C-alpha cells in the first residue's frame, strides 16, 4: 500500500474490533482445497522460505495443509486458516479507502468476505501473502495474525 492509503497501526485486540465491525459470519470455515498461486521465481523463493518458517500451530490449531500440496500454501485446523503465498497484488490495495491494519510489525489489507471470515493480504512485502480465515475468526483475528507475523517477517522482506 502506498503512503496515501489508510494503514492503521493497532494492537491485535483493536484489529479484532475493527474486523468485528467489518466482517460477517457464515455457516462454514474456509475450504480445505485452494488454488495454488503462480508467483515469479523471486517470489517463489520467499514463499519457500516462509513455508520452512511457518509454525506447526496457529491460534491453537495444528497444521493441516490444503490440497493440492504445495510449498506455496499452508493450512491449520482443516481449513479454518489457509495461507497462500505469492498471490497477485489485490486491486483493493490501490484504494485509499481500503481497510488496513498492522499487527506485530506486519501490515495487512483487510477484506471482509460475504458469507465467510475475512481475507487478509500482507502489504509492503516482496511477496504478497494471503490469509483466509473461517467464520470463527470473523470477530477476532489476533491469534492467527500474531502467530504468523514472526515467520512472515523472517522469510519475506519488506519492500523499500
């Protein structure tokens, strides 16, 4: 996101409150099957490094990667939390009114999804990382984002 975008630095609890107002609920979690991104060679290198750094547990849920298996995707809790690395830059990142948050040093574009939990996409990193949260996280994203921030900061450098 450029400097003209609203990027709000907030503690995880405040980010959860923002999502409480912005996100809806749904009867199911994120799917356990996802499309594998097709990033550039440089982005793929960062994504592979991220895959090696990802925690075995996120928000108390054990790792259970979606199908098809790939170093570019990861999951926890049978689809409750799904990560895709190397996704295209979201169009909403150019929107000065887009909702953004910073949690533990990582900036995120926050997009509510109709009938599901939010989609979060990392901002200002050399590869875009998308995190899809199931409806159980529609009102509290603090656990997943805090658990993923360290790995993301270590493996995917910021853009300058």
